């Protein structure tokens, strides 16, 4: 590793101080190592309790294997006594090929407000942006407060969408004072990597302006085609994933087929048995039949909540179906850079679109 790499990896301890309490701590950042498993889990549990939904990412052997294969980089922030007090990771996404996902971003409560998270992210980005084939960096950021969102905004990340009401509060974040019958949302934030053009996007006319705006903020060229084209293939290519504990489903549609309406009706009948069910859809806008697909999802009760852009081959629109549950937009707190998109999304359900109305 170069001298610069050693510095970014944190070969030396740095002193961080809380400006209000004057508490200080010496921290060094380094990659996840064998023997870190228990301290790593304790750090994640400091925020999530036992609610973190992807349990495999808390297993030491799983993380070591992913890091050794190059699929992930995991960093730990350690006090000089060896305690892990912060974590962060980047994963080369298998589902969204070409996207690098920021994840496992936690600073223990006792050490927040010292700038530790910012310094650790700088180290993580140093690793991530030197990888080949990274079209974009992105993060699905919790919206219970806007602090971690602000750190990404200052690093050039753009608000692209919302994953609305996807995770049940008492399961995901049992320690936060949120309604027990509510569900937590995430903001999709993205920064351009090596991709300069999204080429042609097949987008419904009513969403074309907002889609063009988001790509413009990302600094990526795109051309919008609003033509309605019927699918040429019979079968829809999609993946349907259930988050059982959270009464949520995530569907990724790569190619729309003529069977979409029938398949969607069958799936939605199965999901409708739970009052608080959420279905999140990623619809590929590079598919010429995407406008046809959008109309099918709209008729099934879905509405636009943004984009998941800049993969190697796909560009996704995000659609949400929140069923019979109470909408809790007041629980969503975004940095000021996200308020325009938030206002636009609320207007999809008839809420006031003026930015001044946003909580």
C-alpha cells in the first residue's frame, strides 16, 4: 500500500473531540480483521439493537470471505484500547451491478458528534473510488434524522428517491422513540462514478421532468423517450424478495413481459393479507416496454418515489405500494437538499407540493 493509502487506512491514531463536552478519544481506522466479529456486532447493536435485517453481515466468517474476494471493503474505527467504536463498509452490489453500496455505517452513541464518522467515510471512499467498474456510489440512508444524510450531501451525493415505509420500527430500530405500528423509510442517495451517460430512458411523460432533473443533478446525460411500447417478450423478468419480519416485499423488474398484469395481480393478492404491507418496485427504464410496465404498476396502486440510477446496464425507477397503512411522512426527516424531491413524491398522493409544507 502507498504512503497515502497507509494514511487513509489509519495506520496512526487520530484525536477526536466533542466540542460541547470536550470529551476526546484516540481512534485508528483499519480494515476488518479476523477476531473483530464480536466487537463489530456490538458496535452495530449500539444503534440497531437486534434489529439489523441482514444478519449474514454480522457474521465474521461471512465478512472475511467477502473482503477476501474483493466484493466488500469493511473498515473499523478502534480506540487505543482496541474497542471497535465505529464501522462502515462498501459492497459491490450483485443486484445493481456497477453500483457500490455504502452500508454498516455506525458510530457508537457515546462517540457521536466528534467527526469520527466523517473521517471514517473519507477513508472508505479512498478505497471505493480506486476500484474499477464503479458506475456509482450509493446509500440507502435512514430518515429518522438528517445528520448522516448531510455528511453525504457534503461529499457530492444527490437525493434520488425514497424507499417508503419499508422496515417495521420495533424490529429495525427498537431503541428509537418511534411509533411501534409505524415503518421506517430510507433515502436513496447517489454519487456518479465513471458513468457519463444513461443513454435512452423509457419514461412516462408525467415523470419525465423530475427524472431529467435528478440525472442533471448527478451530472449524467440522458435522453427521455415517453413512447408507449407493448412488450415483445411473453414473460416478465423479475425478482421478488420478501422481508418477512417487516411485512415488506422488494420486486426488481429487469424486462417487462406481456404477462405482467396477470403476474402482478397474483402477487399483490398474496401480499394484501397484511394491513401494513409495503411493496417496493425497481422498474428498469432501459427496457423499451418500461412505460407499459409503469402503467401496469400504477393500475395496481403503485406510485413514483424516485430513482435508483447508474448501474452498468440498468437505470431504475422506484415505485411504492403502501397498502392500507397510515402514511407517516412526518417521520421522514431530510437534509434541505432532499426537500424538493420529497415534496414531489408527496404530491404523487395528493399532498401539498410546496416545499414550505414539508416537516
